[in-house]
C-alpha cells in the first residue's frame, strides 16, 4: 500500500511509456524485402538496403521513407508504332523490375506509381526506336528464317535496362512483348505476306519431291538397263550353247552316217527354197530322183520300211497287253 501511496508505481509507468516512445522515436525498423532512405529536414542523411534496426532522430528532425525492394511487375500501355517498311503494329509489353538504388530512386521517382509511369515511357521509346529498324515480316511471319522476334525483345530489354538504372535507380530484369496486333488496314498485308511465305514453303517441298522422284526414276531406269543387259547376255549365252549343241548333233550325225547326213542337208535346202505360195510341177517318181542319187533314195525307203515294221510290232504288243 505504501508503494502505491508514495507514487513510485506512477513513476515506473511513466518511465516505461517514455522508454517506449523513445524507442520508436529514435529507431527505425527495415524489414526483409524493403529498402529505406533517412532524411533530416528533407535532406537525405542515409540510405538503407539491409534489413535491421537503425538509429534516427525523432520526428520532425528526421523521417524514414521505405520502399518495396522485391521484384515487381508492370504492364505498359498499348503502343501503335511503325516498322521499317511503314507498317503499323500495335503491341503491349511488360517489365519485371525492382528498386536497386534507394537514394537515386527517392530523388528521381519517389513512389511506385511514378516508377511505373517512367518504365512505361522507357518501353515506348525503346519499342519505337527498335521496331523502326525491322520490317513487319521480322515480327509477324510464318517463315521462321525471317522472324527476329527474340532479337527485337532482347534489344528493347537492353535499352530499357540501361536507362532505368542510370536515371531512376531501377533494375529491370527483362522486358517482354505480351501482345501483338495489327490495325485493320494492315491485316490484309499480313495475310498476303503469310500466304506468300506458305507458298514459298510449298514450292520448296514440291521441288524436293520432284528431285526425289527424278532420282527414283533415274535409279529405276538404271536398274532396268542392267536387267535388260543381263537378260541379253544370258540369251546370247543360251543361243551360243544351243548352236554348240546343234553343231555337236550334226557332227555326231555326220560321223554315224555321212550319206544320210548329206540327204538331210539337201532336203532342208529344198524346203528352205520354197514357201507356201510355191507350186512345183514334176512327173511322178522323178522329183526326188532328179535331186538325189538312187542309193540315197533306196536308203531312205529302207529306213521307212524298218520304222513301219517297228510301229506295227509296238501296236501288236499294246493290243496283247490290253487283252
């Protein structure tokens, strides 16, 4: 009771309140993902880029301005610009950025709304400058060889990065084109260009097909020629073998019976000298006698009689077997 009556408790409470106000008045907390600028009567005294607890004089002597140091996303406004071949094109881009230099950002920008406005201006200026060096087919085309889209994006991004860091203390990670469209008056030109690119591709495929077809035809002709040549060679070999066999047969016939061989040759000569339209008129029994000797005729007659006798014997044998 004496403790409360003496007012000691009141003094303790008062001291704690003073300490709390002193703590918040003389310190500034910067959290992760933040940066800050400490100003004294409006002039910058220090910039803070690391999280922690920092000493400062209480207001109105000093104040702390904090900024979001995390990566941020900003979309540009729609831009209608001209390409190198005087074609209008409409595009919208986006940028990923963060506050890299708090002091420069504080003096040149001050808040995120102004920062987004400045980044938008940089994107528009860079897009106008870069796209003016490229033709429409480098942006919109079905021909991959003519497209320079990645190159255009990279050039715009590098241009914006340099100016944003130097002027505003903003680090831009990348600038990318998110939308591309064409004014209505340029749609026909774009479609015609795409149609021409597609026709070029079709012509290339057709030419390649014709080349392959020609190669196949040439190979087929070469194979056919080889087959014909091989067939001709084999036919010649067969003919030569046949002639060889015929000559061998003639030689054997000549060796067996010289007179019969001569008779067959003379008979072949008579048959080869006439055709179906030839009519010979001779006396009965005088035609062969006028051409061949009597001995040869008798030899042929005897041979015919022997053949007839053999045929009759075979017929008799067949009849007995059948019975």
